[in-house]
C-alpha cells in the first residue's frame, strides 16, 4: 500500500494502471478506498491510471479530530496529485465523495479533465439538515460506529442487493463499522457547512457522467436531472434495482458508464489546433447583406488549449475594423471586465464561442463555430447573431496562409 505525506497528513491510496490520463476516485462517508475495488481493474485495463485514496480521517489515512471542511478534503487531494507529479485528472466521487469532487472542481478547475458524480447532489444543507449532521457527529463520538452502521445499511443498499449479494452488504457494513469515529464526526460537521455547487457545475465544460440508482433514498430524481441540466453535454445513467452504492451493487453497468466517460475525455483531449494566419476566401463564403460589405478579412489565431486568442481585421473598400479577443475552453472568462457573458467550448471537433450581451428583450447572442477541414488548410467560421434586431447568419471561409 503506497502512502504520501501531503498537506500535513499521511494519505494511503491505491494506485493502479498507467497511461497519459488519470482517474481520481473519492469515496463517500463513512467508507474507505476499498469501495472502489470493482473499478480499479476495469479502469487500469482500459489504459488509464487510477488513484483511490483514503480521505483524511478514514481508512488508513491520518485522523484529524474536530471539523474537516470539504475545502480541506479537496486540498488534500490536490496535494496528493502534486506529490505524484499529476497535473490534471478525471475526478469522480460517490455521495460525500461526489461533493468533494465538486469542491475540487470549484478550487482547481484547471486540473479537471472530466467529472464523475455518483449518488450525490449539489445543494447545500438546510438548517434542519445541518442540525441533524452535528447531532449525528455527537452520537458517533459518544457511541461509536457499530449501531449507526447497522441502522443505516438498509438505506445504503437496495433490498435486493442485501438479499441477493450478502458479500456486498458485508463489505459496506464492515467499512462503516471500522471507520474512525473522530474522522467520521469531523467530516459530518464539515459537510454541514459546504456551499451549493450548482454554479460550479454550470461552469464545467469537461465531459461529465452522473450515475444514480433507481432505489437511492438520498439522491432524488430531481437532484439527478438538475445536475444533468447544469452539466452541459453530460450523460445521466440510471441503474435499475440498486440503491446508494451503484458501483458496488451493479459494477458491470457502472464500469461501462465510467469507461464511456473516459473515452469521451480521451477523445476530447485530441482537439484540432486552430493556430495560424488565415485569409478570407470571399467567393467561397456565404455572407449576409451587412457582412458582404467586407472585401477582405484576416485572422491571426493563437490556440494552446484551453486558451484560444484571435486578432482580426475586416476591411471594406473605405474602412477597416480591427479587434482581438481571447476565450478559454475550461470555463474561465477570457474578458471578465467586458459587459455580458462569454463562454467557449468544444462540440466534437468544432470550437464554439458564445457571447451574450444585454438583458430581456434587448439580449443579443453572438455565436461563432470554428471548424477545420481540408487537412487543416481551411477554416470555416460560422457566425450566428440573434436578438436586438440584428439577426444574421454568415459563413466565413478562410484559407491558411
């Protein structure tokens, strides 16, 4: 079992496989890294490296009594990656682990290649739920884990799982019984103070997968569909007949979903490079009456994922318009001081840049889609403007210079 000293604690972790991409799996409460055992071999066999650490206070990692906020858990994970020389990962978690994964995204968006959320939800706790978590922490410190584990097992697993797969039920029960009471209590108190992650999810542009069991008593259908709506282009996988532990209750179906996510990440990493000098081929372009006034155009693009920067000059017979901009495909705002909002993302191999300006009936949305063809020698820039009485559609064809 490897360990690493990171962020002031000793972290125990499993490390399987190799390759250019890494999947980081974050366990839930009150479990440990062994909950990911059915995933490690499958992911490693697919050519990925996979890490499954014990969180602070759990398993064989250092216990720090008191309160452990989700920010601290995420910082521990980032420090572990630093120790291992890993710059970015697909991060995934189940239940509390899913919320820690969301916190990781919030703190370290540049380190996230993809996101896996299983049996979790992004909302913060209500006052009533905060009170319950703190009371439960008091109980665990006073009475230990034994009674709690027996009590919550039927909520963790579907009845069918408990009856038909006693080995899984015993595994879950053992993880809960053997968790350190001080570590579990500290996590409960910290989890009660977490923020909402809805705005964080709305800013994610990386591939994402949401997995929920149909009989999960903690993650509702509304929770799942809300996350799916926030995570643009995500996959929502419902697994029938399982509860709060879909990775253990239905590992084959769960693993198949994870491998689809990893394939999407690997594919999205191989994006075309739009860098270069580009000159307008006006005869091949399809321009609106307004845009037809331009007799020439030139683009200078510097593209180094996730940054896309463009300097442009559009000329009429009498005048010229020059402008420049930058966008980021990782969700960062390339021009935060400008009015309105902008975003940039990939749709397969097409780079999409969208700017939204104004409010209400005066809202104007300008969308550009950049698509390479002819072996990288031709760039098609499709422009669409809607709103403010300025509806236009233009197709600008550029040749590499």
